[in-house]
C-alpha cells in the first residue's frame, strides 16, 4: 500500500493558491482514477483507490501547512506505511512554473509542510516537487505562495496536473522514470519536424549541360 499526500491549506479561501498545488494534484488523481469519496480522517481528508496493481490512499491534511506532519503520521501509523512508501506532492519555489521533479529523501529546504513531516517521520519519504517559480525576493515569498494562480498560469497548470495523473500508476509502482516521461508528454510534448500544412520544397532545376561541340561542328549541325 502507498500513501500519496497533497500539501495545502484547507478552506475555499486558499483553494486556488499556489501553495495548494499539492491538493490540486491529488484531487486530479482521485477524479481521473475513480477513487472513493473523500472522507474526514487523520486530521484531514482521505480517499482510497487503486493505481495499477497498487492500493493507494490519498491524503489532504487539514491541519494547515505548518502542521501537516501530524496528519501524515496519523495516516501512516493507521495503515502501517513506512516513509519509503509515502510520496508528498508540494509546491516548489526553486523550480520554474510547470516543471516537476521526483526526489527520495533529503532536506526540507525551508518548506513549512515538509519541515513538519520531517519532524514526525524523518526525511526518508518521497516527494514530487511541483514548480511554481519564485517571486524574486525572499520577503515576497509568503504573499506569493498564498496568492491564487494567475489566469495566464492555467494552461501550464492544467497540463502539469494531467501529466501527474497520467503517470500516477507508474509512480505508485516505484517507476520514477516512467512517471516523469508521462508528465513530460503533457508539459513538453515532442514537436514535429514539419507542420502538417507545410508544402514540400520544390527541387531546383538542374543547370543545362555544357555544350562541348567545336565551332565547326555547331555550324554543320545548324544546317542539317
């Protein structure tokens, strides 16, 4: 069994915030893969279903971001799931908008949700880092992450969420490469070398062959 955790803050006020992209990710997975209804549990909302051969629990902590570890620990203890089978979806300031990276273990880089999970579970759990970009100055970070995505962000955001859902079964199976390939097919699809309506280039005419006849031969040929 695997535990997928989406990080965010509860309530309609925060629903569209950049900080809530983790909630958005597990919501899309639940909707696309026929998971059960969200139910109150573990100081959050939980939904159960299957991704490929794996049984998966999706969790959205409702403790607010900086206490997320309480909810994650409660779910992990109930299902007896170790950190190696937990994956956390969270916003990442150090990645460009729409970029995605998979990471197992490591530091929390100052992210309050990860900091709380570290305190309750250690650092061995996996994470899916979802790029939201950086406002440019550390003093602007709090307002930036607690602000809704702009309208201009909606296309790349939808592509990213679709990609996460497409690759969710691979992620549950532990195949990070296949998961990232699924995300990339949505966020950076391969471009055709030529557009469909591009006309083939005309082949230039060959230059006329050089006339090697002698002046006398040319004169004789003229009167034939």
